[in-house]
């Protein structure tokens, strides 16, 4: 691949956001004990680089995140550009946030039936680092938070 001219911080940010918009099912990496675990997730809300993911209390993922809140999301566009969001998972208890996500997500409502269902867990992945890489360029660009 031909080297690309240096990107401005605005261009890096714009490209990173475009990757998120084009990739509805990022891979979430967590850890169970000493074993890494990776699975696709379907974010229920994204606010710039803060990502919200719903889960079930009985899910293995929930146990992993409760034990170790350090995670990474990897998004890949159809053109193979990547964004990696390194962050910390927080359990969302604020009723207003939970209600807004509940109201806009028919799948949650159909599956869990009630916002008060004890199985409903909502996580916020607060970014500590975001990196963008153009298709197989082998060089990540830091995205300003």
C-alpha cells in the first residue's frame, strides 16, 4: 500500500467515526480469569466514542465484566479500516439513560418485557483510548478524546 500523507487530528477523528457508523457489530474483548474472550456485540447506543451495550445478568459476559471492567471494542469497516476503543465498563443505573435506551430498542422490549426485569443489565464503555488504522496500514493513529 502506498504511504498516506500525515492525517490531521480532525481527519483521524472523522475517519474513526465513519468506521463506527459503518460497523454495527463490533467485537468486544474481555477477560475471564487469565483467558481473553472475544464476541460480537450490538451496541444499543453510541455517543461519539462512548458505547452502550445491553446484556443479561445470567450471561457469562456479565460475570467477566463484573470481575474485570477493562475491555476493548474493535470495529472494522467494509473497507477494512479499524477502530479500537479501549475502555472501562460501567454498569448504568441511571433510570433516565436506561429508559431512553429501552424506549428506542424494540428487541430489548420484546425479549425482556419490562425495564425492571432483573436480567436487564446496561453497560457504558467509557473510552480511555481510541485508535484508528486505515486498511492494513499497520500504523494506528491516536484519536483525541
